[in-house]
C-alpha cells in the first residue's frame, strides 16, 4: 500500500551523509512558510520547557514510598536535520540552528551541555551518521551509568542519566505538529501543548500526567498488545530526538491510515455547533480585542472546548484508544504527585483553561466534561473548591459530567472490545504510531522506515 512512499524515502535518506566533519550549506536564504517557521519555533520552545520539567519529575522516582516503574532520561535533548530536505532542512537550521550533526536543542538546569553543542561520538563508538550516534546514545542512556560524549569542538563531556517514572513525554515533530499518540512506554503530544504557553508547573503537570498514564493504564494497554523491548527500535531513536525526519514521515503515514480505519466520526450536529462557537468567539475577539477576549471565556465556550476534547479523545485508535480510557486516572495521579512536590495540584486545570482560551482542543490536556468534573470534585475533597473555580475562569464545573448526556460527543460512546473488528491489526499503524515504531528497527531511520530483511 505504501510502497511508493517507502521507495521515495529510501532514496532521499540514502543520499544523506550527516557527516561529523562539518555540515553542508543548508540555508540558502529562501523564503519559508510562516506556519512552518512557527511550528519549529513552538517545537524549540516546547523542548526547552520540557527538559527542566523532566528533571524535576525525577524527585518522584527517588521517593521509595511512591513505587513506579522506571526509565532513564538525559539532561539534554537533541535533533538532527539528517534525512530532511527542502524547506524542512532549511527551517531546522534557520530556526533552531540544527544541521545534519546531532545538535543539542534543550538542557536541564545544571546540564554539562549547552544549546547548540554538536555531539559527534558517544563513548568510544565513532559514527558517521547522526542517527547512528543516536543509536549509541540510546544504548548509553538505557545502561544508566555515566558516560562520555565527544563534541564537534573536540571537548569531552561526562553525561549522567537520571531516573524517572516510566512514560517518556515527547512532542510531535515540527513538520507534523498535530500528531498525538499514547503508549505505556512513551506518549507524544501535539505542539498545541507549547502553543498554550504553559508555566513551569503546568509543563511539569504534563510530564507527571504522561507518567501517570503509564502507571495507571499500562496493564490495560499491555493486555491489548504487549511489547516492552525498546532497545534497537525506531521508537528508541524517537525517544531521544522526536524531531527525527523519518519519524515525521511515518507520522504522516500513520495519520493517513488512522483516517481510513476511523470508526468514530464527529456528528454533523456537533460539528456545526463547534463552528458556530468558533464564529461567535471570532466576533467577540474583533469586538473586544484579542487579549481581552483571551482572558474572558464564557461558559458556553468552555463547554464547546469540552466537546472538542471529547471528540479528540474518542478519535484515538489502537493502543492510544486504550490509554484514553484512563485519562481521569492519570489526572488524579498527577494531582497527587504535584501535592507531593509541594506544588499547585490544580496546574492541570490551569493548563486546561489556557487551552480553552486559545481554542486548542486537539490534545490530552484540554479536558472533556468527565475529566473537568472529576478534577473539580477531587479539588473539593482537598478543600480546594474555590481555587478550582478560579482556575476555571470563575465557573464551577463539578457537575459537568451531567452535561455529557446533552453533548453530541461523549468521551465514551461505546464500550471497547479487544476483538473489535473496528480496530483491525492489518495495517502497520493499526495500533498507533508509537507502537508501529516499536516494531521497526533503528536502522529504519536510514532506510525510510522499511524493515531490512
């Protein structure tokens, strides 16, 4: 079905060297689509906000009283334009100063690396391609012990992985900014997350929520499809550099297959309601000014966003569909861990409200009515009813779940069956993008996503 894509990708990727000796001239000054530039900017902002949040989440993993399965993270994130072409390749360089070498784009506080460093070797393993350097980096990370990396400047730096609760938090590639998928090993969030301009606590919430999704839903997702080996797979490379070109191209393919396999369509009535709400919001913004309208969100607008969130949740397929059944549990898990850290446990509601203000409903942090109601009730049990109401713009949504019956899009319209014919495993991405990458070897990064036999 996808032979034409795989063939083209193979030719493109095979002709790229990604040499460590120095980058090719990749910014020829051409004009770029402003939307493409904006996506790369959001990706960079998101990565720079995400890495410190990951480091802060390590405090939870250290607490022996709070048992959780563990993974190792690194005190930096990296990217490479290897495999990219045309405007995408130029955007990597112009916006984020990333060339074909493995380039640091975000760091944790106290990291021995700085943004812009080029990594050319891990340990004593030399490599010509950046994707091979990534493979070596993945091996070193999973080992968990300190290791050395060599920079393009000739400097050797000692890197120490740190342990976090299982469930890598990653952002969608800048060339496919709306892609989302959820798995017990890793979840990828669309660039709507950094678009909402989350505070440091709200970004930490997103990390803890993703880890909570793994902890609370891992067993259920494994029952659907059990694979835990990440080493040597394309998913491992993606966990190290989510902007990897081949991952973005696979995401496009996965989205295309998801459309073909989708069994839950948004009702025309609901669609018309959402469009009407959007027109009303646009008119309000024109009347009151952009900033004032963003701060003044009506109850009707909030409910419309909940409808979109319910539709987004119901549109997920494969392993992500199973993950969506425990989003409320992930909310509660993150709420408790924020309390443990002495931080605002209502950060999730504040992040949700930012999604409402910006009309961003295509992500896991824009909550549907079920989740808003559950979170509001949880807050009330801890004496935080007034604070929860304030976080939601002065509206009390403790009974929001009762509104679901009147909403054309509910978060759970039908029960899930593990042998459901609506979720066939015939396609490579029938169980989702992330699960698909889990079954592709790391070598796919240089073969365009094909498994070499």
